């Protein structure tokens, strides 16, 4: 049987089982073993599973994953997001679209503090969404802003996605963090410009808060609120990312430092107690176990896929599309988009990196630059129907809004993401400015 036929069979069976609704980790691991035995006819294929487990547990760069997740869980429960929103609410509220702009700013800060989109979307859905709907924001504008801005944690460091990408591609995680900062700020700025411009074109999309609400606080009180709410979180972000970018600490060391800083912030806000600490530990263990399980099983599936010649089939297909490197890049991004419509972020990452990075390197693209473009495509996948995890998170907070309406709310922000990708292709220094100066 030819490699092309094997790849087609694997893809069809994978999609059928995926649409049956089984967990991704079980699909990847189970089908990896079944395909290995079926096409190799040898139970020694189980050795690949053991090697995948051993590789994951001995990869030192994965150490920072539970620590960054723990840091985010502590900040989520410390009340720092509440204080951030309360302060920016009165500062930006008088602008049309000001509450949506506040949501984007806070989500960017929380993305830099947590690195997990589920936490960011949940926080903003609880804080910002009810306030925007109360002030008569158009539902799709309010929900779309929370979903898109809450997903910035996949790109803005310390992103778990970038940690895994760097480990899989064997490139500097610190440089990926530096590149992610530029692209993340660019994307957040595009979101902010969009919500303000859209609200001024159509005031019913994002009406301002009343003068009475804004007048409750003097200018000095507003400044004091912003300083008290922003300084601790921003200081922690600068401490963690600054120590990495300046070479003073590795990502593993910086993640441990971030956990200590998050505990101090919780103590400052008087929210630190044993129950909160215990819940943060449980949340960290559950999320870490889920991520590691997907990493192990996806690594096994990918090894089987490559061993059966799947990588050569994909490479030949991509190269056959055209000779120009930008045409080939566009084809790869389109394939990532399709994968993102069917798989979660970790599935796209763990299957896509081994398949596409060798092609990208052969075309002469900078590996750091492509890593961030890859992360931007994962941003798109988070909002892409039908498997749009940001939409699924949001649906839990707005059960009265049809899921079709939430999909429609995500579409304008997907367009903003594509605009950011195009800008990063035209002006690569958006990504490479900081990494080139490290």
C-alpha cells in the first residue's frame, strides 16, 4: 500500500472518530497504536508510546508550563482583574466603545499574566460582559470582544503555546516570547482600533457610560485607582518577561519567580488564603495533566504518521502547489486554518509543527518569525467554527444567546487576525524587532 493511500485512510478515520465526539488525547493515542499495528503489523509499536512519554517527562523546557499555569490561577483568584476593570471602566467609559477597549487592554494584561485562554475569557465574561450588556452594547460586539481579546494569551508571553512550540521546534523560547510581544501588542492594537471605530460609525454598538457614573470619581481618584490596580500586575509581567528577555533568568526560573510574585499580589489584595491556594493547585494539576496527555498522545500519533511516510506525502503536496515560497507559505497557513477548524490548539500545534517546520526551514523563512505566525494561526483557530473553543467558553456564560450568533460575533475579529498576519508578513520587524536585539 502506498504512503499516499495510508495517509488518506488515516485522515478519513481520524476525522470520523473526531466527529463522533471522543476526547482528542484518546483519539490520537488510540489511533496511533491501531494504525501502527495495522500498517506495520508489529506490537513493538508500543515502544514509541514509551519513548514519547519518556521524552515529555525529560524535556526540561516543559517545567515552566505548570508554573505559568499556577501563576495564572493565583492571579485569577487574587482579584487583580476585578480591580483592573473597575479602574479602566471609569477611565475609558466615556468613550464610545470605551468598555470594549477596556476589555481589550485588561485581556492583554491578563494574557501576559496567565497564558491560558480559558482563564482570561472566563474572567472577562464574568467582569466585562455583564457591564457591556447593561450599558446596551450590541450583543455580538460585546461577546466578540471578550472572545477575541480573551484569546490573546495564546500569543502574548508567557504563552504555554509558545513554550510547547519552542520545545518541539528546538528554538529559543525566550526569543519566541520576545517575538510574541510585538505581534501580541499589534493584534491588541488592531482590536482596540476596531471597537472604537466601529462604535463611532454606529454608536449603538458601543455607547459610552453616563456622565453621572464618570463624575463619581475625580481625576486624582481615577489616577490613583489605575495606579493601584495596574502597577502590581504590570510589575509582575515586567519582572517575569524582563528577566527572560534580558537574559537574567531562563523561562523555568522566571516562571517560579512569577508564582512568588502572584502570591505577593494576592496578599496585597488581601485575597490570599489556604482555600484559594488549594483551588489554584487543583486547577493547575487538572490543566497540566490535560496538556501533558495531549502532548504525549499527539507525539505518538505524529511519530507513527511520519514513520509511515506521511510527512513526505504532505511535503510533496505542499511543494506541488507552486514554486514561490509565499505561495507555499499560504498553502501551509490554509492547511493550519482547516486543522484549526477541527482540532483544539494543542492538537494543531503538536501535529503541525513536525510536519511544516522542515518545509519552512527549507524555504529560508526565519524560524522565530514562523513560530509567531503559527501562534497567530492558532489564535484564528480558537475562533474558527465549528470547533471554536472561545465560543464554547463564552456559551457557558450566555446560554440565552444562540451559538450561531456567537460564531457570527467572532467573524469580524477573525478578519482582524488575518490583517495582523498580513502586516507581520509585510513588516516582519513587528515580530523580529525584539528577538534581533536580544
